[in-house]
C-alpha cells in the first residue's frame, strides 16, 4: 500500500477524534511536512498548526482538542497528498540556482555546473 494512502487514513482517523493524542498529531504533522518538501507551495499549509503544537507541547498536554483552523489545515494537507510528488526520472539539468530571502533579490545566483 502506498505510504501516502496510509498517511491519509491516519489523518482522517485523527480528525474524527474530539481530543486526539498530541504525540500522534505531532507525528502526523511531521509526516505530512515531509511529504510537502516535494512541492514548495504546499509548505505554507501549516500556518496555525505549528504554533498550536508548540503551545500544547509546552503545556505538556497528553490530549488536546483541535482548533478549527488546525483541523482545516490538517485536512487540506491530507487532501493535497497526491500532489506532493515529483518525477525522479525527469531529465537532468546542469543549471544550478540559489537565492536568499532578501527583498531586493540581490542574493540570486544562476550558473551551469
């Protein structure tokens, strides 16, 4: 069975719980975050989830109810799972790009390797 299918099942199972175990949510968010590394636009989904997890971890809560924003973000990340992939057989490119996060764009580099 495809690992993404198992992650989707785990997400739906956790979302159906009123007060899930925080460690299970933490692990699920980690796995979803790893799958999002394949597609840059998906990395911005967990805007409310990371602060919520930090907050419940600091309170050392074993279980915690989902705020609606966290529930929605986890659902969106689970539904977006099929899009979190890239082709490993794509043609090789010798072009290397590197940028920094400056507002001016001066930290950009483009060269052929």
